[in-house]
């Protein structure tokens, strides 16, 4: 007799939908989260947040035929930090080497506009 019991930690489920997120969207979101929320996230977290925002925008529901929109709550996971991604995702040369655009910070934007940043 085999008294061992098999336990399942995950269940198989059909995926209802998927949201496509580009590398550029992830880079942009990571910089936005750092600048506006103080969150230094990795690429997976940035992609999760982009997907959550896209899904929330798709799910906006208008109440009773009027212009007022119903509030919804969307939850996602911030699953990785930026410190593990310093040589790639947070490395400007690496990002630009893949043909992506590095989001400018305020000082760089002002410099490009010809304004003195001092």
C-alpha cells in the first residue's frame, strides 16, 4: 500500500483573455512608477501594471446610460524590484541597443528644450 498523497498546489484553468504589452510600454511604465510613485520595479512588475491599466480602461462601465462611470477595482502584483535589473532593464545603453526609447527625466527634457537646468 502506498500511503503517500499527491497534493496539487495549482489548478489548471482556461485563460479567458490576455493583454499584449510591448517592451516600450514596460520601460515607460517603470519610469513613471519610479518618478510618480517612488516604486523601483523590474520588467515583470512594469508589464503587470501596464496590463492592469489597459484592462481597467477596457472595463470602464457607464452607469444607467449617462456619462457617469462606475468605479472598478483592479489588483495586480508588483513581483520584482529594479535592483535585479540594473544591467539590462534599467541600463540606458542596453535598452537603447534593443531599439527602445529611454524615457527622459525632467532635467534632460529641459536641457533638450534649451532651458537652463541649474
